[in-house]
C-alpha cells in the first residue's frame, strides 16, 4: 500500500486558496525577497467536517480541514542548515474536495510573516518522496 503524501493534498488546498482569495503574485519589477527552506514536518492532521480525524485524506469533503506545523531549515532537502531557522503553521478549510481557504504563519527570529487574503507574494511547496517534508519557497514584496 502506497503512503499518501499529506503535503501534496494540502498543496491542493493552498493552490486553491491563492485562487479563491485572489492572492497577488509578486511582480517582477517589485523589490521582492525570496526565502528557501527545507521544511521538516513536526505534525499534521486532517479533520472531517464533524471535527473527527480523517483516516484517509482522500475522503476530503467541503468543511474538512488540514493543519500542519514544520521546522524550517535554510536551503533545500539536498543541502540545508543543520539547525532550524524558522517554523511555520498552515491551517486550511476545504471549500471543495481540492480547493480551500488557508492561513499560514512563518516565524523567523523575532518576525512573523502572515499569509492570508491580503498577502502580497507567493509560496510554493514541493513534496520530498513519500514523506511529509518538502522544499518550501516564499516570495514576498517588501
């Protein structure tokens, strides 16, 4: 039996969130910052609309939710710092089986980046094999 990559399913919700809330992409002409991390999962959970854990994330229905926390290491899964520089959290509520509205936070030192409907940037998460870890890139306008 193949393990389901929870990050891949959550990425659908994040992608849907960008469309659903109209998050703006970073224009090429803006002063933009790019952060690249190897994101190591510290926990994740899918819940059904009734608040009960979903044993099969493929059973997502409108009202289901996803929550995840990670430690973030500067670099990529192939080459990254030995200690975490940041941490993140994402929470999504699915509006359809593959689209959702999400909020995310990235804590870096004494700063917090918030991703919501007014966010001016983009985030990309690429899953690493059959793990819940990923390479995570954040672009935002300063």
